[in-house]
């Protein structure tokens, strides 16, 4: 990643993905953009067309962290 002149890029670590054999876990900090404001959990999901699949939505682990635990074939993914 390049920074434009006079501007420094800061990477934030607010999302972590743990891959398992049949599913993945995505841990998301409530302050997703690291700006001091939590995101609305109801607007987070995995996949564009997955709004009605429960495993593709977030679950609150605490007030500071959410998790999505979905099988690899859920949420609009395809196995080739």
C-alpha cells in the first residue's frame, strides 16, 4: 500500500479470520473502523445475498466484539 504525499496510511486490526476444515470464524471488533464508534451489528453479514441465513449474520460475543461462524458453503460461496 502506498501513502500519498503528506498522508500516512494506518492499518487497523479490527477483523480476524480463523479457517477450519469445514467452517470459518470471523471476529469483528465493534469499533470496526477504529474511530471510536461501534458499528450497528444488524448491518454486518457475510455475503451479499445472505441476509436470511442465520449463520451469515453476526453474534455478539461482548459489547466490544462480534463473530460470524459460517460453513464454507454458506453465505453465497461455491465449492469448485
